């Protein structure tokens, strides 16, 4: 299954929004994703901004916005703890900022992940 390229406007929006967060930038799904303490909290996939949220926050955002869905990069395989925000929600700076902040705080509260050791090429 081929993925669509990430929406450049969403990439720009997310990169601008995380500018003041203490986080690391990596590339996943062919687009930027952002991590705190080794835990991913936000990224872009196709036409969606993905946010890692607590179960309570997921229930709240799903109840508040019909357009927000569990993030499912492959059919039938949702990523636990992740919600997908469409551009219509992300374009609202105040709303997006609220959920991005919750995502960052939740990921920051998780146990830090140790960096993976990479095998040296011979």
C-alpha cells in the first residue's frame, strides 16, 4: 500500500507550532515527527497531523470533534494512543495549540526511551 506524500502545509504548520518545545525532530512515514524523551508526540502523515494523547484526552477529542479519528496508518491497524487531526482542526491555531500541548505533556510524562543501538557496518 503506497502512502501519499505528507501535506506540505501541515508540515509547515506543525514545525512552526513545535518551535518553542524542547523536542527532537526525526523523519517517520516520510515526514517530520517530534519526540520528547525518546517518545513521539506529534507528526504528519498524508493529510493528517498525528498526536499522542492519554486515553482521557483521546476520549475528549473524539467526542468534541467528529473529524478526529484514531490514527490508522494501515487499514485495521490503529496506533494505540494516537489521534489523527485533519487540516480543518489543525488550522485553528488555538484548538491545535491546546491539543499539541496536551500531547507534548503526555509524552513527556512517559518513561524516557533509551536510544536504540545501531549495528556498525563492516
